[in-house]
C-alpha cells in the first residue's frame, strides 16, 4: 500500500511533483495516520485515502471509484502491495504460497485490470508502474515462493506491456 514504506515514499514524491494521489492500505489505522500526514504536508485537495486489500476485488474497485470521483479519472497505476516470506522448501506451507501469489501476482493483475478499464474509457493512455524486486531475476536459497511470485509479476508486466501498448498505456517495472 501507499500508507507506509516504499509506497508512501512514491505517493509523497508524486504529490510533491504536483500529482493528485490515492493513498491506500489494508490497515485502516496506518491509512488514517498517512492521511493526517498528507493533509498537513500537501493539503486536502491533493489526495484521497481508501482502504484497499489487493486480495479483495471490491476494495480495489472502491479505490478506483474514489480516484475517479475525487480527481476525474486515472492516469497512473502503481502496484506496490507486497510481503515477503522466506522459508526453505520443506518449511514453506501451501498457505504461504497462496498468500504470496494472491497478494503479489493476482493483486497486481486485478489492480491493473481495474485501472486499465478506466484508462481505456478515458481514451488517452496512461501508465502502470509495477514495483517488483531484484528477486524476480536473481535466485537464492529459501526463496522459492517469493522469488517465483516476483518472477511472475515481472513476466505479467511484460505481457501487459505487449497488450496495452496499442492503447498508449505504458507498463514499466522497478526492481528494488
């Protein structure tokens, strides 16, 4: 989300550069703290806050609805939801695997899908920026679930770029 960590830094930088932003998080308390911080730093017209859990399509749709109502549309989607589970193959549970893929891969897909729907209706393109990881490219021990989910995010980004280019929607990746 954008109420903490890398996502919050990205949202702040965009706001500093003059963009209107939707800050979101699945943790309502952290979201409220971020909203207070953004209000003090940027004023109330620069942002809207929305509870968003990328594993729940209704919260994704609500966040996009908030963006459209507050700012008239969507120009940029940043996929930044994340978590890390690092375990040996023996210790990795099915629940760990499902959580990683639900948040990282399915979450990225669903957020992108909802954002692209709006961008296509607007008809003037847009941008999707996916925060992936160096682990999408580099192998290491105790990383089967996380590393493979990050690799899936990276390849999904390539596939989306190939599909969406004709609509003037660019898809890019940052691998911190």
